[in-house]
C-alpha cells in the first residue's frame, strides 16, 4: 500500500507556519500507518524512522525546493553541511522523536518535529503528537492556561532523568513528571501538564528546534540551562541542554543551575 499525503492547504505555498503544520501532521499519519503494520521492537523503530524521514524529505523538496534540510536521519557532512551553513533557510526536522515510546503501543508520548530556521532565527515550527491527533504549531500557538497545580511540575525523561533535576525539584518544592519524547516534554509545559522542562543530558538541534519554536510562540521562556539563547543551524549541531518553563519560574531555575551546575 502506498501512502498518499495529499496536497497541503493552498496557504502553504506562501505560509511557512501552515506548511510546517501540514508536514508534521502527514508524517505523523504515516507513522500511525507504520505502527499498525504488525512490526515490533527495533524493526518498528527503524521502519518508523525511515518512513517519516523519506516522506518529509520528499515533501520539503517538492514544496520548498530551494531550502536546505537538517534531519536526524540524514548525514550532515560534506556538501550537505556546506549547503546548510551557507543557506538562509534551513528546515530542521526530527522525523520521529521518541522512537522507544513509538515502539510501545499504545503509548502516545512520541512526536514529529518540523522547524524552519531563517537568517539566524527559528521562524516557524510544528510538533505533531499523532497518537493524540494534535499538531501544535507557531501559526496558532497553544494558549497556555494558568497553572492548575499548587506545586511546580518538572518534566523529565522516563529513562534518563539528569541527576541535578532532583536537587532542582527539592529547591523549588516541585514534583517530577516522567515522559518520553523531548517534544512531548516541551509541549507538556504549554498544555499545563507540567510547568518546566529542564534538560542537560545531551541533545541535538533537531530534538528541540520545533518544540522550542512552538513554546516561544506560546510565550514560554526558552534558553540554555545557563540562561543564554538557544542557537540553531550551527556548525556543530550538538545542543545538549535547555530550559523551557513558565516565565515566572525562569529566574529561579537559571539561578539554581548557575550556582550548582548540572553534574
């Protein structure tokens, strides 16, 4: 069976927010299809990675043929890297963020990331959570409701929570909320499932570009753990740490990290 993504909304021809949203959504639909094919474990993970990557590469080439692409699944070296670093527009994508969770149906904490970097800034982004049937995007950013929790909640990795976050939680009198995909953790702040996501265990640009774009558009605070800006389309795409939180928590979190570090 051949997957047919259809055609994007007419506005996608000139509106990068609309295109990013459509790209993430249809890649998510493709992943749901792969998830229903009876594969398990590593076979399912690999099939999902390849299917979503191939689809996104084909669609970006069709709809934005002059733009460069940085994908988790695409080697970034030689001519590709030269093209990316000299380009004024670069799509930064993670075709399947949270492969472990994807391979464990019916878990829903996995995502598709599609972001657009232009002349030094993230200018559009979308994070699809296909198992929820939702795509969060910069064209219509999530409206962050007031916190419904009496204590701050910090999203952490279900498998690799950084040790320093336990000390941070104690400092803030916060509770830790484990979940999968980095994109899901970032969006959990916008959805009032958590109030902050603090990470320092190693990530790459594609892990955070799209969710950070959406979080910033929604009015959340985003930075490196030392409070400096998150920079994308760099020569070295390793971007190991970040903070995404409600603005009122930012000063205390950054101050704690500056004082205590992340070791």
